[in-house]
C-alpha cells in the first residue's frame, strides 16, 4: 500500500493511520484484549452503547479485507464531511465535531 498523500502545508502524514486485515483488527481491538486492563475496561463500557455495534462492524470489515481510515488528522484541518466511493454506490460520511 502506498503512503497517503497529504499536500496541505503543516500536515503530518505520520498522523494518518489506515488499518487493514487481521493486523488492523488487532490494532482496533474490539474487546481491548491487546491494550491492557484499561483497554478492556474502555471496550467493555463502549459495548453497552452504539459504540459496541460500530466496533463490531469495523472489526468484521477489517477481517474481510476492507480498510479503515482514522480521521483525526482530517479533523485538525477542518474537514467536516467525507465521501466513500464503493462499487456502485456513494455514501457521505459526517465527521463529528469533538472539539
């Protein structure tokens, strides 16, 4: 996989993470197994809300070979929406304002 290209001055491409496959699923760590006690507690609490469903969807997609882009870098540069172009479809994705 080629490195992501971010052409905006001051952009740190090292902050872009693209997860994929089994290794990506381990990094996402749906149940917190690989991130110590704190990770397990956080994932357990997330499992009670919609976050648990979201984590399960991402985990399944990663294991099927899909990719997951972590968008913190995009948020810092003021991106508010993203578009996903898949086979025969387009989906607009709203980035939540966490600041």
